[in-house]
C-alpha cells in the first residue's frame, strides 16, 4: 500500500514538474523567435518559401493550442508569384486533461481568410505535385512460430479510437479558392466561403451552415450557393447522418439556357460505414417548375458501389419550362399541347453498368412506359438495350400548323427541291454509327401522323458493326396488316439502304384520303409488296442506284377523278359533231381488278404488266419511269370490251373492240401540274386517229355498196331493155309476118 502511494506521489511530482516545464516553455519562451527556424524547415522539406507575418501565440492550460496570424506558402516554380496558400488567421485549442482519457474537447476552431490557388498546366503538371507525399508506413518484423521464420508487416499508423469529441464550434470565414486548367482552358473561382457550426459532440446532432459564390469566366457562369443541415457523428457505430440537408443555388450566365437558373436540393442522408452503405431519403430537387422526389441507396462502398433509386415528379408544364430556359416553345398545330407532363422511374447503377427501370412519362394525354439499360460502360459508345411503349399519340397536334401558303406553286426562278439540289452530299456520322450496339423495341398502341392513323405498331431497332435496321416491323392500318424491314449499312465506304415490305388487306380509299387530305384517286382493297436496295452519298446517287422489284394488286375499286368511258364518248361525240350531256354522278372508272408490278434497275422503273379489268374496259400498259431523270415514258392501252350502262357503254357500241394507245410522257413537274390533261390529250389524239380510220373504212364500204347497187341497177336496166327490145323485136316480126300473109292472100 505504501509502495502504491509512493508510486502515485512520484507520478504526481513528475506530472507537476513536466507541466511546470511546459508552462515555462510556453510563457517564458518567445515562439516568434522560431519563425525563421520554421520557415527554413518548410523550405528544406518542400522547396517553397513560407512567410509567417503574424504572431505565433501558443497556450497550454487548460487549453493546449496555438493562434496564428497571417501566413502564406509560395507557389511552385513556374506557376507565378501568387501564393499557393495563405490564411489571415487561425485559432485551434484543445482542453489538455481530457486528452489523457482519449477525449477531445476543442474550443471553437477559427480559420479566416484562407486563399488557395490551384493550377494545372497544359502538360498536365499541377502546382501541388511537389507537396504530395507517399503514405508514411512503419515496418515491423515478428517471428512466425509455425514457420520458424520472420514476417514483415507495413502498418500505416495508429488507429486509436477517440472516446469522446466535443467542439465548441467551427468557423471558416472568407475562404477563397481559384482553379485554372490549361489542358481544358477552363477556370473557376470559389469566393466568400463561410462555414459555421454550433457545438459538436459525438452521437449528438449539430447544425451546419455554409454559403459561398462560384464564378467561371470560361463557362460564363456565376452562382450563389447556400447550404444547411443537422449533422450527427457516431464514431463507435460508424454512423454519420445529415438530416434536413438543404442546398440552394441562384446561377446566372451565358452558359445557362435563359441566362438564369434557380435550384434547390433537399435530402436526409445516413452513412452506415460498418455496413458500407449510404441511404438518401426525402430527396427532392426543385428547378424550372419541376419537382423531383425520391430516394437513393448505395451499397458496397469499399468494393463495387451499387446505386438504386426511385424518383417521381410533380405535374409540370413543358411549355413553361421552355420559357424559363429561354427557349422559344415550338409552334404546334394544337396550342393546348405541351401543357402538362410528369414522370416516374427507378434507377440501378454500378461502375460497370446502369439501368433505367419502371420508366413512366405522361405527356398531355399520352402515356410512355418502358425500360432501358447500358449493360457495360466499356467502349467509346456503350451498348444500349431498351423496350419502350406508347399507348396512343396524335403527332399532328405537335407538328407546326399547316400554313396558308402550303401547297402553293414554287416560283419559276426557285427549284422545287430548294437551292441545294440532289447532288448535295448526305453527311452521315459513319464512324460513330459503326460503334453503335443497340437492341431494343418500340411499341405503339396507335399513332396519328400526317393525318394517317396506324395501330398495333412494333418496331425492333438493332445496330451493330455499322449495320442499323428497323427489323421485322409490324403495324395495322386501314384494315390492312403491314410487315417490313428497313436498313442502313455504313460498314463500307458507301452507305447502303434497303427496304422490304408487305402490306396486305389495305383499303386504298380511306388511306389516300387521309394522307392527301382530299378525295382519293384510288379505291378498293388490295396488297402492296416491295423489295428495293440502293446506295449512295447524295440524293441523286441514291435515286440512281435503286434496284429491286414491287407489285400491287387491288380488287373491286375504282380510279377516281376520271371516267375513261365518258371521256371516250366525249371525244367521239366531238368528232362526229354531236352533243353530249354533262357528266353526272361520281367521276370514276370502276374496275373489278387492278394489278401492276415492276422492277428497278439503276434508278429506272420498268413495268409492262398493268392489267385493269372492268365491265367496260380493259387497261394495260408498259413503259419506264426514270427517277433520277424525273421523266415518264409510259403507254396506257385501253380496250373497249362491253356496253355497261353504268359507264356509258351504250354509246360506245360502235367502238367495241377498238384499242386505244394513250401515251403518258413528260417530266415529273409537267405531270404533277396537269396529269389528267396529259392523259386526256393522249386519249383525244388516239381516239381521233381511230375514228378517222373508222370513218374512212365506213366511207369506203358505203362507196363499194353504192357502186355495187349501181352496177346491179345498170345490169337490171340492161336486162330489162334487152327484154323489151326482144319483145319489140318479136312484136315487129309478128306484125311483119301478118302483113306478108295479107299480101299473098
């Protein structure tokens, strides 16, 4: 017991002597006399000059610490004369006795006037490279009893646990950081940085407030930022949390659409480092009228972080958002569109991949759902997978309104195709397209565009190795079923294009009426098929490179806008000087079947099997259409086969069996300007020739008949005269005989 008291007394004396020694060291020694020593040591260790302008004021009991006045550290060689770092003043004091129990009790930490200059040169070197030090390690050697050998271990340092922490508060005032990066030509400056906290204790919440300004000349941007939150630190459980975190910014500058952006971010954050995860709840981002609420979870912090999240927005107005962004809203045919939208989504991401799931977007009356993923971030352009669906959308509502000048004739001095012409190269991003790896599908319940309505649309999209395809597309439209594939191949020097399609059961009349916004020129049900390829780097090359074939077949329909039977009757009447009543009823040419096919060869379409059958007519045709040359050379053959009353056949009995060859020749512009006129002109010329030939044949036949009749009359007269002469002769002979008999009596 006496020994214990002696030991305690000895320790007390030693502590007292040590304490008196430290106090004497602090209060009897002028620390400012050591400025030169400190500056020289810094110069020796870093090669930089340290300037201590202010006083060094240490303290020991009950607070051990130091107050420092103005101090600065020179910049690295070649980075200018501005100090790398400087402070106006700093004050840090720790209560001495609690340190023996591993308890840290800090009075308010003050740091004022921090200035930090960060630079990166064009060669990638920075003005802090020379200050970076490798982690200090301690090498220990221990005996391995099992292996009877020594094992060397590197230890980074002590990991003693802090039993308690108490800080009266932290104040960082008027801190400024500048950044210049010559490799990218960018710069940024953080100024007026203030950070304040109230008293800090472990496992107890404390308030933190921060505000600062950011500016960048290279990005033409300035922003004022304010943040606050309630923090809590639990070192034993390795739990760190921020409740009610709020960060708001008011940014201005030419880099921002509209020149201004205000945004607010709110969240509650809990970091569970023992479990290597972070949970972010009550997350809210508000800007431009959009409020996005959600949550985030991060796991596997020390290995491969995995992020998952859920987000949902308020109902906002895209049109108003355009205005806040300084973007002129698009002019739409329906002024009420773009008035409301909302979205929800789920996010999953790792350093190697990302996925967007449960995506749902509502725009006006349309719902868009789907998912997308990037299975790997490897490669310059990562692969993309998606599956998107739209319930119903009327795209015509979102297109510009039809102008009153639409459809007007193009001035004669302006080419119909614009100033550029078809020789202007088509610039495709071929190198980028060769790196695409896309596999996805678009599905649309129904869509209306250019007044055409299509439903049950499925469009698979694939891209790989420079080959892009909308493969095995399907859709229903106007009682028909569409199937087809269209592709683009940029794997070679010249882009190649291909279209293969089949359309069965289509009703031509409603489709063409909706498409053209006027009466359809064709009616009937039928099918269309095509398989066409081409290649080229301009419109003219693509047109000139068309190759493939097509075929169409329609039944029980009509060619509207022209009554071929009436026009034939009209031409016949005009030639014969007769009058014909005005056409009554629908102006059309009925048919029971209509079929035509053709082939494309180097941009020229050839067809020789037009076959249209009706009760009155048979139509055939052959010829070519030069797409590159924009010219048509086609002959339509008409054969009058019947006398159908519905098509005016009764008046064409005299032309039954007559074949009319109607030439259709001219440029696209000429035919577009007056297609019916070209047909009627050719028809009139052909009918005129046929009727003249028929009239001549009839005249010759009548002349021969009259001649025969005259010769018959002549022969009859001659026979009659001969008979009369014979009779007279006989009578004369008889009279002569009678006279002779009287003389000889």
